[in-house]
């Protein structure tokens, strides 16, 4: 059993880390190339487009994957697994169709609301084929993960990202003009190609039977409905700064905040990869009523994340101007103070991200929904007050204050739910540093002997 668990952690960590890494790395490189290809105004509109579509994609994926993985991984009955998968797919497709209808009806209004003219609405409409492909992409990814297989997800995301990267590089090298509408079209196309790749990896797990049932639709909604709601709330909260800046300041200002957010995402790669690994294991520990195991998993996971996050964040906090200029160019130097504040929030965010993920995995999505709703409401009030008081940098200041307040709130929740001990978590962090130090010392010793 110990050998199996070790192989699971190593195998899953490898594929999920590199999946997240490819997503963030290519997204980051594409962003760097686009900052030198598009105007600041265009980058602001592109950032708003990615924020809106990202909120939908992440939220829907959370509903599908979490419920799908929880119920399939905890069942040994193939017929029941088929009903769960079919019902999950039906909900997934229905939500996507509703979103497509909303785009058709309100995309132009959304462009006017964010002061981007017609361009944002046109981009959203060209993204509709991508939304439909994501129905299958998300389903295949959930099927893979419910079988503790992470290879297909990595391959699908990698193909999406690298093909989009080649498109941007091609336009850059050939010096062709690149419009935002073309970018949204290529987004849809690469999602479709990534879906085909993911299907090829998932075929062995697919039963090719559709048996959705009212029982499981209701059960998934009962469990996943709160996750869906909290996913919307959490994703809006994560992008609240850019949405409020776009509405209350101007769309071009979003570009500066997007620069800081993109750099900040590099620190979060390990955190999001850890969420993918932790969820199935915590679900099984919960099913076996291993409360002590759940507490240990959370404390250890957050400790490891902090061990990597803290030094990275500190370097960027000390050198924000240099990092901003090197990555985005001198035009975006105004983003340096925003980046500093976001790096501080990056130190506290892994604990909150893992807390919500773990509570979902042990069957407490209702608590996560209300906790996320409270923190979003608090963030809205704080951000608005800071925008009125400080202007351009107000959203960053508000985000920092809201994150620190939210950390305290989530700590209290986790203390009550799983008996979280901050001292132990910090102790595990120091233990991680000691382990890394010993490994480095052993490597140096071996190198000197040889």
C-alpha cells in the first residue's frame, strides 16, 4: 500500500505540475509576446476577455470535476459510475448552452458596460465554438482524474497552449497584423484540437453509454450546486480587481493589473497542481472517516507550498520594477507597486485555496459557498472604498487588505472543521526546508567525493 501511495503521489504530481506549468508558462510567454504586439488598450480588452471566459470555464470545470471525481472514485459499481458520468455530462452541456445563449443576447451590452466598444462582444461570439468543445474537454479530463490518471489532462492542455503559442510566434515573425477577433478565433480552434488529443487518452475509460438519471442529476446538483456557486464567487473574487478597474477606471488600466496577475500566477503553479492531487485523496480519506489523515494532508500540503512560495515572493517583492520591465517592458512599469502587493497576497493564498478544495472534497461545499460569498462581499466593499480613496492603485490595496482579512476568516473555519494547528503547519514548513537542505548537502558531498 505504501509503495502504491508513493507511486501515486510521484506520478500524479509530475503530470499535474507540468500541466499547470504548461498552462502558466505558455500563457505567460504568450502574454509577454502580446505585450509587444498589441497596444495597452488592446491588452486591457484581451485581459477582460480572458477574465470573463476564464471565470466561466473554471467555475463549470469545478462543478463537473469535483462531483464527478468524488462519486466515481468512491464507487465500485460500473453501472453507477456510468450514471454519474452521464448525469455530470448532461449538466455540463446544459450550463454551456445557457452561457452561449447569454453571449448571443448580452455580449454587445457587456462591451458597452466595460467601455470597450463592439470588440469585446465580437470576441465573445467567436469564442462560442470553444465553449462547446470545452463541454467534451472538461468531461474527458474528469473521467481521467476519477481514474487517478493525469496524463491525458496534461497532453490536452499542452496541445492547446503550444498551438496558440505557435500562432502568436508565427504572426510575430511574419510581422502580420493581429486583431483581438483573430485571437479569440484561434482560442476556439486550439481548444477543439486539445479536446481531440484528450479524447485519445481517455478512450480506455469511456464506456460509450449515456444513462443520465434524475437521481444523480439531483445528487450532483445538491453536492455540486454549492461548488458551482462558490466557484463563481471565488473566481469573481480572484479577478475582482481587473473587473472593477475596467468598469470604474478605464479598460486600458486592466492591462497593468493583468501584468501583475500574470507574474503572480507563476507563484501559484504549485498550489493549483497540489489541489488536483489532494482532492481525490482527501475524498477517499473522508469516505473512510480518517479525520486525522485529512488534517495531516492539509497541513503538510500547505507547508510544502509555503516552503516554495515564500522565497519566490520575497525576491519579487524586493525587485518588482526589474521583474516588471524584463517581463512586460518599460511601458508597464506602473504595474510594479501592484506586483509588490500581489506577491504579499501570494504568500497567504495557498492556505485559502487548499482550505476550500479540502472542504469540498470532504462533503462540505455549502460551507465553502457561504464562506466564499462572505469574503467576496467583503472584498467588494473594501475594493470600492479603496478605488474611491486611492484611484488607480485602489484595487491592489483593496485586494491586499481583503486577502489578509480572508486568511484570518478561513483559518478560523479550518480550526473548527479539522482542528488545524498553525504551529504544526509552520513546523512542517521548517521541516521541508531542513529536508531540502539535507538533500543539497548530500548532493554536494557526493559531488566532492567523486
